[in-house]
C-alpha cells in the first residue's frame, strides 16, 4: 500500500488522503485511469500511457487536467516518495464532485468544476513476479457482459472484478471474456494472445471491444523487430486450447504465459519457449523513463 498519495496537488500520508463523497468517480465510475510499470525506480513507457489517458478523457468529454510533462512529474514524484523500485504507479482522473446543492446528480457538473486527480505507487515482490512467470497461469473463460466501449480505460470495473473472482474460485489467475460468437475479446485486466500451430502470434485487433494495451502495442514493436509474424484477428476458445502457446500482456504482467484454459493444458502445460523469449527481450525496446 502506498505510504504517500498525490491528491489534487498535495502529497499526503495514505491515512490522510481521500476524495469527497460526492466525487463522480466514487458515485458513478465517471473516471479514467492508467497503471504504469516501474522498473529500477523508473517508469516504463510513460509517454504512451499519458497519451492513452488523454484519449480516454477525450472520449468521455474531459480535457487532460495538466500538461503531459506535468503529469509525468506527478507520476515520477509519487514513485520517488514511495521509494518504489519494482512495482507500479496508478493515476486516476475523475470528473470531479457533484455540486453540493444538487447532491448525487447524473448530469455533468457545471463548467469549471475541477477534476479529481489521484496518484499512488507501490512495490511488488520480485519473488512473486518471478514465480508467476516461471509457472504461468490458468485462465477461465467467461461471457463478455461489459459495456461497448472497452477501449476507454474507465474505472467502471465491476464486470472485471466479478470475472476475476469467478476465475479465482476456479483456481485460475485470470479471466478471458468471450463474445457472443464464442471468440475471445481480452482478459479482465490484460490482452489475450496465442501462438497458432504455424507459429504465428495471434491477438484480437484493437477496436471498441478491447483496450489498446500499452504492453500490447510495445510487444507488436518487438515482433516487428524480431521479424515474427503477427495476425490481428479474433480467435475462439477452442482454437486457444489447441494452440502451441498462449499468454497475456499488461503493463504489470508484461508477457505472462497461460498454461491452462478452462482446465485444459496448453501445449505441454508449461510456459512456452516463445512466450519466455518475448518476456526476456520486452524491455530491450520499451522506453525507460527518467528518475
């Protein structure tokens, strides 16, 4: 848990940090967020994350609350104050508070209402990360019941929370959402990938039905450099279960092997060689920020 939290211009001890009970992020999930990997005390791919934050805000009719450079300073200062070496930094922007005179009001607040900006950071155990990478994870598939704008990184994550709890109860480390046609959209907090029988890497094309993951985009850069074939198309659960390999990507998991889907082993039931190779070289192309 973060020891220091940035809230609307102030760095506060965690116990003293908070937002108002009429904040729209709390009441309606009227907020967007970003999570960045921290490695060696430095933020990985800061610029793409801030760019995506700006896009998410624009899609819900908000302006970015400060310049990208200023946001970067907030992110780095929060990392520094929390002495994060290996972990993550989280940034959330809500539309601000409803007017007290109106109380809980669905309509947007009056023009000029300041947004709420919160930033936290925490360390993650290296041992825990390496154990997950070494063993891989199981995945449980779940019907996709989310709203139609999954490309917006909104804080409305109830469907993802429920999916992850269902997966956890089944002994799985992640949930994969499946659309009405039986094709995988993405993970509850990750993008989904397979390596097909021809050795091609397959992932669903970016649209409104999935998040344009920063790790996903960076991995595509890796594939181009390594001259590995990429096919952006939807794939079925059955195809995934019979694939050579499967894995997920996210800013915190990087490239995490999937060794089982709905109880069925993938390949030989162990992390695949290509998945491990991609994870090992991922940071050779990712942009490491300043301290």
